[in-house]
C-alpha cells in the first residue's frame, strides 16, 4: 500500500459522518458489503464528496472504536459474510445464525459471538483450500500480507489468542507472569503451541484489509474520498501495551504510572478518565519516532485523509495518577508533537492530517496546528452555548477556509436532541442566527455550515435524518448504550438526497 502525499490544503466539499457499523444489513451489524457500496452510491446522488468514519480497529470493553485491541488491526465484525459466500468460503446456510438481530441498533454481545463462529468456519475452509504459494494466487497474497505486516500482526494475533485462552481477561491480569511480561522464551513457546488459533486471526486481518481496500477503491472511483480516524492513544488492554512496554510510561511491572484523560469540560464536570497509557516521549524521540512513522504510514495507506483524535495531546497531555477514579487530579505534561511532525514530514512528505482541536485549546496547541498547516474542526452546536468562553470561534462567519465544519460530532447529541435540551436563550440565538423558523431546524444548521467559508462541511447522518437523542452515537464518560445506532435503507428518502445535492450545488461544494 502506497501512502498519500497530498497537501493538507482542503478543497471545498461536503460529506457525511457515518461509521460502517451503522450501515443497514441483515446480519446484525453494518459491514463492508453491498450496503456500504449502496451508501457510496447515495453519497454520489446527494453530491457529497467525503465519507468520514470512526476508527476501524477491533473494539474491546464498551465497544468503543477509540479503545481498540490494536492501533493497526481491523475489526473483524466489519467483514462482509456475503462476500465470503461468493468466494466459496461459506455456504448460504452458514449465515442463518446471523439472522434475527435488531435492525435499528447493534446488539454487540450476541452479534460478536455469532459472527466469530461464522468467521471461524470461513477460516477453516480457507486454510483447507490454500495451495502452494508458488502457484496459488490467494496463498501468495495471504503469505505476502502476513510478511508485510509482521511488525504488528505477529504480536496482535498472539495477543488475541492468549486473551481467549485466559478467558478474555486483560493482559495485565493473565495468570502466567512470563507471558504477562512478554518474556521472549515464553512468547516463542506460546507462538509455537498456538499456531492454529494464530492462523485464524491472520485470516481475519487478511480478509478485513482485502475487503476494506476494495470498498475504498469503489468509493474513490465514484469520486468519494474517505476521512479515517485515529485515536492519539492506544488502549491499555492492547497488543502494543503488552508487547512494546518501552513505548509507554510504565513501571517495572508494566503498570502505568499515570494514564490519559481530559480535565473537567463541556462534556463532564469531573473530566474524562480514559485510562490509556501515556507515551514515553523521550524514548520515541531517541528512536526518531520509528513507531509513529509506521502507524502514520499504515493509516495513510488506508484513507485519503487522516483525522487524529485529541490533537492537543501532541502539545501537552492530561496525566492522571494511575488508580484515580476521576480525571480531576491530573496535571498537564509536555509532549513532543513538534519534533514528531517534523520527522513525519522528513519521511512521509506532507501527509493529509486533520486535527481534532476541540476541548481545552491553548496558544501552544494553536501554534503547533498552524505551523504544520493541519486543518482544525468547528462545531456549530458550540456556537450557541452561552457558557462557553470561545463561543464566537464556532460561529460560521468566523471560520477560516482551511477547516472542517460540523453540525456536531459522534460525541455530541444530535441536533434535534440538543435543541430539545438547550437553554431557551441558546435555542433562540441559534434560530435568530440561522434565520430558522424552527420547523426543520436541522436543515437550517446544515445550511449554516454549507454556506460558511469552511472547506469541508460534514454532517453526522443522524442530523441529516433529523433524528432525536435516541440516535445519539456516544455520550462521553458513560459505558453502555453507546456506538450501537444503525439506520435502515428507507430512511434516506429521495427528497433528503435532493435537498443535500441542492445545498452542495448552491454553496459550491460539488
């Protein structure tokens, strides 16, 4: 996979934010299958040019795509099982156990159990059919994939197999101390002993990336570019934290000395305690940021643009003492983002990085963003919150051209939900500013960002559909009931597509 070298300067375009798990489909969760291609076709019909999504990694406890078992692996739940039938790896009757799930949300627990059983059947067939890599094209591609991605795939696959062997527990709780501490001899012995299960996870990653790159190519051929997403931190229960403790601020027992979060803010009065391990920036600088270079190179091969979540953490990060139950006692600690991005430019050119620059943003963060020309984010909902000091920054007449404007994000309530719970003064201000009579306010908000100077105008699908708080994707600081929203094909009616297309034409975003 070749990485992109496009400049970060953005063209004027419109797009939709929708995670693939939210797509329609018969098998419990959205995938990279025909419904994803149908969605691309709908983007084309509505004169959109951008599809933005959340991270695509394998999710852990809480099902959050921002807390993954790996910084580089893909989520097997997104694999299209109908394509596996087409490829001869499954029979039609193998899919019966995946039917009967809800269509309006993802029931993650049962879906994961049922889908993994089906994917295991496909893997068994795949390896039974696999031939000589010198003559079999599929065998050669599979082995080349494993070889080219060994720098992360070897650790990840063993990590996932060991997690299963130890009942799904976090690696920090594994009873075998030598494996827990990633002792080389114990790891080598486990790799030898567990070869068959390791192959299953190699297969899942191979299929994930084959299907993803096919979908991305389809989107690009249709004139649709993909904005991918990358969390700045990795999860503590991840292959990287287990296999590469030198990357992080760990003690001699591989426990964090402090963990990531953010101080009290708009979303939470006690801050957000994420619990991610923090980077040993001194180590990364000594290695010329080699690990980061591999991560960014890999992501740029997957997406047309890469949004990095919590960009302010490259300037300074909120370090919370390990063991605290809230993020209130954290302290700001300096990071080495400037040195990192200089090195990235030396190796990768000018990568198309977008900065999630929300939250507590200080002058040093702004200087870092502007020095490297990374477009930032503007959230229209924030423009009408009288409790925010920087309310004007989020009003469209103040947007600079090289930024991305949103009605809201995956962490916000939907527009309709926000309007229902907003202070009356804030709601009236929004209606006055947007010349809205309140009958179809979500369209007035969409028009507000489409008509702004912002290069990209991106709207969560829930806001395009005018849905209420029941369709909210995530409520920060909470567990349960997040990330599970799905839409059905009949929701995107022709008049909605026509309205979007007209706004894109009217405001020069086609």
